[in-house]
C-alpha cells in the first residue's frame, strides 16, 4: 500500500511539472515572417518594406484585412546580430518600434492597440494612452536582430505591462 501511495505522488508531481511547462509555452508567443501576434490574435502582412544603410535600419510592415488596420514600424541603430532584453535600458544600442492595431472592425476597445517603445538613448514607452519614462513596456521579453547577406530580421517576443503577449517578426530583404 505504501508503494502505491509513493507511485501516486510521483505521478501527480510529474503531471504538475508537465502542466507548468505547457503554461510557460503560451506566455512566450512567436510570429512567422512579417506577422504580428497580439494577445493571441494574428495579423499577417504580405511583406516588409524599409532600408538598411550605414548600420542603421528602418523596417516594418502594414496591412488591412476585414476592416482592421495593423502597422509595425521599427528603427534600429548599429545593426548587428544582437539580442536585446526588452525590460532593461541599453543606451548604447538604439531600438525603437511603433505598433498600431485599429479600424472599424475591431471588436472592442480592449482590442485596439497602440504601442511606442524606445530603448536608447533612454527607456520610454507609450501604451494605449499611457506615457511612461524610464521604464519598459515589457515585464519580460527579447528582441533579436539577425543580419545576413540577404536579409535583416527583427524578432520580438514578450509580455507587456498590461499582461498581454506580443510577438512580431519583420524580414526585410537587403538590396545593398
């Protein structure tokens, strides 16, 4: 009987750890190429636009589908293969982005989204009407830049201070 109780305890502990792992996967969203994922909703663009010059990049995408407009506009200074911690100030490596989701078909006020994030030379954000200096819009998250001979990729994934998840991935073909 004692062995049976021990086995039940081990099985329960295993299920608990497995369940925790599944919850963690949901909190870190990912996005496909030229896609925005906000609060579980996916917005897909046809392609990215922008330029890469002298280690600076301006890139983004936009689209409209079924009465909802979305836009991602990014600026990166000192473009290189780099990982940014979106929660921490990095005055040496400038990363800015502006994201908007709006339009007549947006279901509720909660689905309207306007985020401006700046990291470098100081940390600042604007999120749905709240303007905050010296703080991050993210409670967790990373941004990664990947520069290859053929493209510049910016991937962002994290959780915002409003508790909602955000991910986007911009893939800009290089023409230089």
